[in-house]
C-alpha cells in the first residue's frame, strides 16, 4: 500500500474494499504456494505481508520501500516483519510487487535487480494497474508512470 494512501485511510486500511479484494485475489493466486519468507518490494505499510503472515505458514517478511524514514522491526502474529529502505540479498521464497512497477521509470531493470537478490527458485507475484483508458487523477496523485496491458507486460519478459 502506498504510504500516501495511509494518510487518507488511516487505520481503516484493512477494511477498504480495494485492499480486501486485492488480498483475497493474492491468496487465491498463490494457491498451493506456501512461502516461509516473503520479500515485499515497495511494501509501503506492509499490508500484504501482514496479511500473509496472519493467514499463512509464512514466518517472516522483509518489507522494502525507499519511502521509509528508518529501518525498523515489528511483529505480526508473533512473526518477524522487517522494514528496510533497501536490501542486498534475502533468502525469500516469495517476492511481492503489489502495485510497484508502474512507479518505476525503468521497470524492467528494477525487476531484474530484485531477481538477482533472491534464490533462483523464488516465486514472484506482481500486480499492476491496467488499461491506459482508465488513467485518472488517482494515477497522477500516486505518481504512476504508466498502466499496463497483458501484451506490454509480456513484451518486457
């Protein structure tokens, strides 16, 4: 979750329809994937990592976001959650990029950098906003660079 939205939604984030439905979709997409360690890139509040720590066997999460003022540690249901401005390497078996790539000018290079920071067997779950025709003032507020199409996303592979 973008830290800009925390200022607006406050403590009601977990009740907002968008984040509830996105967390439900994330859980469904993961299916039988049972991560033990999560790397949440562009994590903001850590909403999605916290959701997985509370609702799965995952035992730790590394939330990385350049917007953090300082590195810090916390717990979610007695599981460690680490908030870091950057990270060099982590043995995560799941990487989350939830609404992150649309903020990055060179999204392909950015993704490659994180592929290099985790083991080769690590799974990635990526979500991005779609359809340029849906571009709105909310995209501008969140400082998005683009929206995606399936064709454009596949072409960057």
